[in-house]
C-alpha cells in the first residue's frame, strides 16, 4: 500500500474529473468527497470506488453537467429531481438544503429522486453534524438482498445514516441493511476465513458462516433477519413516495446501470427549541455511559458509532492516504 | 383461551381505569388502545400487559391525572413534557400533534420527555397511516440489552416504528433493537425449543441458540450485532437531546420503576408536495414486487411489515378477543 499526500490525491482525482467535463468547482468538491472517505478509513467507498464511478460517467449513467432541480416545496419539505447528476454532489446539495430548512423550521426534509449512488452515506451525516445539526438520511439501491422469506434479491441494502453532533467527536451511524456486503464476503473468502457469525444461507437454505456458500446462493442475510428486511422495505417506500422517484424493484440490478435512485435527507436542529442547556452534554453522557459498560473482552471497550473515525482521519492526514498501487495506476492512466 | 367480545373487554378495562382515577374520556381511550393491541394480535403488549400497567399506576410511576404540556416550539418542531402521565395517552397526543404540524409544514416533530412506556409502539404508526401520513417514532427504554462489545445491559431495546399509508393495508414496521425479547426467550424455553437462529451469548461468551443460556447470561443480541447496537444508541441520543429528557443510562432497570422515558414522533405528509399522482400507488407497487419474489419455501410468500395485521384484526373482531383466563380473572378482581 502506498502512502500519498491528501492534496496530491485530491488534485489527481479532480484533474480526471475535469477531463470528463466537470467544472473546476464541481471537480474539486467531488474529488474532496472521495478523498475524505478514504481519509476516514472507509476504503470501500473512497478512492477504490473511483474507477467504478468514472465508468458510470463514461457509460452515461451519470450526467456530469446535471444539477439537481427543486420540483416542488411545501413548508419544511422539498422534492428534488437529481437529473441523474453525480450522486455525491446531488446528495451534498440536498443535505445542505435540508439543513437550511431545519434552521428555518426546526427540521427540514429534501426528497431527492432520479439521482445516482451517493458513495459513502456517512458523508452527509458528518456534513449535518459539523454544522451542529442532527442528520438522518437514506438511499434505496438496486435489488441486492433477499427479503426475509424470499429466495432471490428483491430488496435493496438501502443504507441508513443517523448523525448526532457532539463537541468531542460526532456520533455517525452508517448502516446498510445487509449483515455483510458482498465485498466483505469476498475478503473473508480470500483470507480463507469463516464469518464470525451466520451471514446468509447456503443453496440448501441452511444458515451458514461460509462466505463462499453465500456467494454461491446469493442469499445474504438482512440485519436482524425479518427486522432489517422490513426496515429496508419501508425506507424504500418512503424514499420513492416522497421523491416520486423509482423504488428498488424498478432499478437495474447492475452496479454500472444502477441509476435513478431515490433518497431522503432530514435535518433536525436540536438548538431550535432552546434555551440552553442544549442537548450536546446529553450525547457526551451517553458516550460516557457506554465507556463505563463492562466490556465483553478484558482490555477492549464499548464504542459509539463513528468512534474510530477521528483517529483514522488524523493518522491518514499525518501519513498520507493508503492507496492500492493498482488502483492508483488505473487512476493515473485515466 | 377465552373469546370475549371486544366491547365487553374495552368496557371492563375502562371501568378499572375509572376506579383508579382516570376521567371517563381518558379511561375509554386508554382501554381502547389496550383492546386494539390485542385485537391486532400483539398479545404481549395488549390485555396481557394491563396488570403491569395498573401496577405502575398503583405505585405512582404513572400519574393518571397528568396531561402532557408543550415546553417550547419552533416552526415544525415542539418539545413536550409528559409529566409522567399514562404513556399511551401521551404518545397518542404527541403523534396527533406531529400530524397536525405535518399538515401545516409538510413534516412535523414532537419530542416528548418525562413520559412512560407507550405499550405497543405500532399504535402510533397506525394512527398516522390511518390519516394518510407517514409516521416515524421511537422510544428509549431502561437498559435491557448489552451494546456490541459489552457484557452487561447498558443500552435499551428502543423500539422504532415506521408506518407508510396504503389503501389496501398500511405498512407498519414495529421493531425493537433486540433480536428476541426476554418474553420470546421464555416462550421458546417453555416449549423446549432452540431458537431458529443465534439469539445471544452463553456465559462463556459463545453465540448460542439456547434460550436458557441467554436468560442465564443476560446477554441477548442486538439486531444485526454492532448495527442494531449503534442504532439503539443514536435513537436514544436523539430522543433525549430533542426532549431534554432522560437517556437510557439514567432510567431505572426495573419494569415497574421505568419512568421518565424520552420519545420522538415525526409525521410526513406525502401529499404536501402534490400534485397527484400521490405516492400511494408506489407503496402498492413495492408490495406487488415483494409478492412476486420467489419464496424461500414453496407455498409460502414474502410479506410486508404489518401484512398479517388486518387478517388478525378481522378474525378477532369476528370471534372476540382471545384472553388468558388467569389474566382476565386478575382484571375482573381489580
């Protein structure tokens, strides 16, 4: 793994994006989001995902010039058409607007249809939390997960992000509705390891820890079995209903053709209801209660969602971003 | 199991509540919520829970005369103090107000602190959906679940409810963050059955399907392991921060003293952004896509959350409510 300075990585990606028709400002922002994702240690959705993103620009799934448009608005709620623009730029703009609405109304919501993969969902949670706001957002995806009781992928893994601002480090949950992604199954298989818990069914329909058996059956487990399956279904319905965009079953089951996604961005302003004390000390106290919890393994500790991020970010800022040389060579050749 | 006509059950409960100081109107509403919960087939949180509810009235945890009060408001958001009143009446009023706010602002939110157990969370989802609104609400609970990486119950099972209106039957997800409740573990143990999947750790820290081993260790699993643990944590933080109420770690770990809960009620008006077509056909199409999904077992079918409810409701309305004779005798003696 190479270590490359952040600014060099960001400028390299931006230069590629400019060559594909991004304006300078949009290229910078889009490149920054990929770079920050790797810097935060979410390697699957940062630089490693950039070649696939460029492939969707090349094949026309992503329209580099498209800007999201407001379709309708009512009070604290807006419906946007993403015009099949770059998914991360659309999502960033939608959360920014939900944040503005929350400053005006206490909470705000933007329903964004006709958009593309938002890359790391956590990005938009951090965005809200950095501004002192609670951020809640989710996206639907192509069918990639069997519902509970189903034998084929009919629902999406529909990531859900919930972020809570906190002076000592924001709390950011970023969870897909599959227990293990296919990327994670592949990693376990390549290392010759079993999963630490049951992650899906084998072709005979038995629960299994064998990653290869799940890759073969294509029957990964939703988190919490019937519960995560149900959560995926209602998140998909709400995203499509509020944006009047596509639902999971209408999306192409091909990562390079997965376009026209529906997403929801909600921001809540915990300070709107003032007066002080604001709720920030409450988040601190919850974190302290977790740190007091007796750990399952001596020497370890219970962590809050996102607790590792600031440490990873500082380390990668100091040492440079760890980049797979093969991926980097691909990007330099673009 | 006896079958007793709904009206007789409801009137019997209301009479008990009046004897404990409920006004006639509040006794009727509170009794109706318990009765409807049993009618919908959620037996754990209906009539079977009534004796425990009355015990919390008797010991003063629930103040039968208290009415929730608005503490502050800003735009589409309000903070309420539940004054330790009856949890189901407080929650019903809070969701009703969130629904009003959503008609005015597109979406609305009531953060309710200092309240009591809301009994069946799904009640408030059905309430929003019956009015054609999307309802999202959650509650924190006393510490009753170990966080991921923890060996003792430090987080709540914090039920989350998400309801989507649909002409042919609302879609209502009502999920606690524990994979199996202690009530469910007890049922499996009494039947001499293993759980259908791993539901917790034994005292040695191994994942197990043995309900008795989990009851012994008190280490039930969060849904999706680290994922449901994280979701429980952020839901608790948001409920306490927005209501300025108590967080899970501050609540007494005793079902009869579990008072001062924090809850969030959000309503979204999918029609606010008009014009028609509204999103209702979208929910229908998602349901149709689930029904087309190849089932894991021949002859079965994939179901949406809440799909069984209308059938159960109709059956129980026709035949009368199935009531445990012991519980009924207890209630008649109150």
